[in-house]
C-alpha cells in the first residue's frame, strides 16, 4: 500500500476503535505505533513510542495545562461563583429576565477564571437555578441559560481549549487568549439580548426581581474585586508581554489559592479536592496529547495531511464551502466527544487543510472552539445538558427545548465571527 492509503486506513481504524469506546489516547497511540511500524519498521516505531512521551511531557507549554486547571478547580470549589452571581443579581436582577441575564454575566465572569464549560455549567446550576425557581422563572429559560452560559467557559480566556489548540497546532497561546476576549464579550451581549427579547414578548418567562438600591449595588462589588484583579493580572501580563502564558498559569493558580485563602473561602477539604481534580484531569489530557503526537508522527510520514491539504486546495469550489463542511463536522463531533478529545483528535488532520485554504490559524482556533461549544448543548449527547440534568430535577427534554433559542443565537454569533474576522484578530494584531 502507498503511504497515503496507509494513513487513511489508520484514520478509519482510529474511528472504529473510538466507536468501540477504547480510550482516545490509547487508540491514537496504538494506531500511530502500528502505522509507523508498517511504514518505517518496528525498530523505528519503538523509538518513537519510547521517545515521544518524554519529549511531550518535557515540552515547556505543557506546563500551562495543570496550572490553569488548578486555577479553575480552586475557583470552582471555593464558592466564588456565588459571589459573582449575587453581584450581577444586585445590578440587573430587577429587570424582566434579570436573573437569567445575571446568570449570563456570572457565567462570563466565572469563565474568565475557570476555563471549563462543564464546570461552569455545573457550578452555576447550583447557584442560579434555585434563585430563578424561587422567582417563578420558566424551567426552559432557567435551565437553557445555565447550560448555554456554561459554554462560555471554553471561549473566554484563559481557556483550556485554546491552550490545547496552541500546543497541538504550534500557535501562540497568548494570541489565542487575546483572540477570545471580544468574541466572549459579544457572546455575553447576544445571550443577554436574547433573554431580553424573549421576556419582552412573554413576561411570564422571567418575572422581574426586587429592586436593589445603588448603595447595595456598590457594596456588592466588594465581593468581586479580587477575582477581577486576578483576571486582569493574568491577561494583562500576557498582553503586555510581562510573562508567558505558562508563567501566567502559575501566577493564576497561586493567585486563586491566595485570594480564596484571604477571603476565607479555602479549606483543606476543597484544596485537596482541587489538587486531586487537577491531577486526574491533567493525566487524562496529557495522555491524549502523547497519543496525538505519536499519531502525528505516523501521519507525517504517510503524507496524508499534506495530500489532503493539496487535494482540498485544488478543488474547483469556493473555499468557504469547504469551510462550511468543516463547521458541520465540528458541530457533530461536539455532540459526541469531549471538547479536549475533539481538539486533540482532529487538529493533526484538519489543521493542514485549513492552512492550505489560507485561513488565519488564530482565527480558526476561535471558530473551532466556538463550534465545539455548540455541540455541548445540542442533542443527542450535549454534555452540558446532561450535567444540568444530573444536578436538577428538570427533564432532559425540557432542557434541550430551553437551549434551542441559544443555539440559534450561537449560529448567528459564529456567522458574524466568520464574516468579520477582525472581531477575533484585532487584539492579537496589536499585542
């Protein structure tokens, strides 16, 4: 067989293994090893499998993974989300749909210091849903806004999605972080506008809460200044070139622990829990990254990515039609795969095609992460919906119906990002 055909068969075998519920990291290692052995011999394949785990783990940017995970875990386990939600509630809770808008604002703030969509959804569900139920909010709106708002966790930096994309595709993590800021703000505006329109036409969906005095609003800000400072320190340091994204992860993790300690949110129990959660998540992600690099070694000598890129670039069709097919692929993958697994699994194959079509790699990173977020709330396996169902007594069907308006809004948001690339590229271009 030709090397290209060998690479294609390897991809097919990989998909079959994943379909049979084999660990994604293990499946990539197995296919990469056997494919490399077939093309270059067993001795060379053993060298690659023996060397790649060490070189991958010793790769400096990998250090950012456990650091940002620890930062998010500490924040998620110490009740900071409740303070963010209460502050947003004081300011806009008196409006129609104000509690839902407060949830969106709190999700945005929590995402800026967490970086995980499912963690954001699970945490905000425990904080926001009881309040919305107490004020007789419609179940579809209440659960839909939390499930959809949780997807902001992987877009607003610092984001694990951007970190993994930057590592696998060898792109600047700092520029990816910058690229996610304006789309994240727009996402918040889009969701809040949708809630306002829905409650304008059907006031019973989101009755207004009690009016809060200006003094109480100002007083509520005292509970958010520390996390705002942490976000500005991490992102400002990266933007101004004071430290690298990896160093920012260390500062962010230390800052989250320090702020939680002086704010008396941190206990030995949730600190140990955060460390264990960080170790488990890091082990899972690094195992998949090792598998991805071994698979990339096999694909590189098979010339399959290069051949696919040249083939797609040579098609007599508009490049945006091809990009539309990529969009549909990522939306479908998002329904079935964890976003980290999807990024690690597909980037070695899709990214060369994107470069061949002359799309900006930073811009594509934003689009890809955004597309994967939609998969988190769409049937049949919207992970955020199942997270919501696990922490509430609302039927899954009701939650899925509740997220439909937000999914439509997501599609409009993505269309805007595609047709106006400057939204994503403005900040990276001046950093």
